[in-house]
C-alpha cells in the first residue's frame, strides 16, 4: 500500500499531483531546489482550498487535513522514506536521468520511481536506474486535481508488480487509468495530433480562417474549444515542440508533420494567451479581445461540414491505428480522449456512430485527392469495413 509519496518539481503539474495524493490521504513531500517555487506552491494550495471551501466542496477540517498531509522540502534526500516518487520536471531526458540516479541512492529498493513525462521514452528513463524494473510512467493531465485521466505506461523493464501497484494506487486516488504502450505521445498526445495538424493544413490551403475552423469543430462536433483556441491556450511554442517531437520519434511519419504556420507563429512570439497574441488577440486576463462573429448565417454550412468531417476522420484514423498497433485497448483509447482532453465522444465510438464504411470512404477520398501518406487509411479500419464490424 502506498502511504508516503514524493513529488519532484513544484510547478503547476507537480503541485497538482501532490494535491491529488494528499487529498487521497497520502503523506506527501513536495521537492524543489527553488525555495521561492515551494513557497508559491504552498500559497497556491492555500488559495485553491479556500476556493473549494467557498464553493462548499470541502470544509475547514478537510482543508487542514490536506495541508497537514503536505510537506515542502528542498533536499532530494528527504524523499528517502517514499513508497512512490513521481517526477514532474522539465522535459529533458538527460536531466530526468540524472535526478533519478541520485534519487535511487536515497530511496528503498521497494520504492516505485515514476515519471510524469508526456512524450519521452520510459524505457530510456528506466535505463538510468540500477533497478529499472521499479520505473513506470504515470502521466497526469493539467490541471491534475480536475482532470480524471492518468496514463500509466510500463517500460519494457517495468515489473508486473510495479505496474499493478501503480494502477491500484491511481485508482485509489479516484482517477481513471488508461494503460498505454511506451511509444511516442502514449495515447492522448499521439491521437490528438490531427486536431491541430489537420486544422492548420485546412487553413494553409485557404479553405477557411482560424475562427471558421474553430466554429465548425464547436458547433458541429461539440468540442469545448476549437483547435486554434486550444493551441493558443496550450501555447504555440509547447504545442509545436510536442508535434515536432512526435514527428521525429515516429521516424518522420507524414501523419505527424509539423506546420510552417505554427512554426512561424512560435518564432514570432505569437504564443497565445500567455503573450497576449496568437491566432487571436487577448487582454491581460487572457480573454479574447474580440470574439468571432462567425455563424451558420455568415458562411456556407457545407464548408463547416467539410472542415468537421476532415478533422474528425483524421482523429478516428489515428485512434484506430493506435488500437491496431496495440498501444492501448479500445476502452482506454476512448476514455483517454474523453477524460484526458475533454472530447465530446470517444473517437472509436464516434467511428461506430458515423459508420466504419464512412470513415474508409472519406479517408480514401482524401488520399486520392492528395496522394500523401498522411491520409492513408488504417489497416484496421479497412479490415473492419470489409468484415462489417464495429469497435463496440
């Protein structure tokens, strides 16, 4: 049973993970080399808990319990008694390996050492340890206290016991676990690439502007945010880097090819909300300066349908290919997208709703038009169409 948890890194993600563990009754030590960052994390937790009291979700006794479960430390050696440690630091493989090597010299042989990386190889991180079988990926989504999904990623070295204990622990923290193979982007950051990439491609072809594409995905698809709104929210620098990383990691598969538009926006410093300008302009509070007046009355509905269908089918194709390559189960893939990035429906369930034959027809039409491998239909979709099968 996991009782003592160490969290490495007191940024937004690390602090959020620490809050989740402390709320679930674990004794948590949040570590950072920067004392100012630790002080900020402590003040932030106070503010968050006070807000929860105001909303009636917790009382002052619960607030005190959570805070008493938290300890803020500036020495890595203070994590020595942990049953589980989770790092949430910079996405740099060499730095993570160095931290893990030092950490292993302090913790017990039974301590699980986990990484919250969103894209790096768990096998490579595990290779830095003397006991690589204790290493596993435990990937939370931001904000960790609110987002239900946690991807658990075993490396090829990870022992069965460590995997099962990690899954049981995350379940006990009232999160939804999706087990993913150790491949670039795992489930969510892999399957979601077309939401951004195909939207950018549609814009670059001159089919529609940013606002129209966003409107199509929200009005026809029920997405909470359109692709360009979401890229502005994430930050064009971060989103572009993830795309570039996945593209490189998949040996330059054209399905993940980055966009020059996003590269130029990133280079110009048009990063989105955090800089006040991206695909839209924002005020000091991160609110759009002028919202779009795009409606079905101001644009051809058939154009909106074209945009929505094209992005949706590319997302479905990516989800189907993840299943085809055994990245995760059908249930875990759909849970990952609905609970990790708030998609209105699971993509495989959406494929059943639209019809697998529809998916194959639309993808083949795109491939025939462009003759790019980007639009190749997943072998699984083609096989299911031939056999008249559904995902669920």
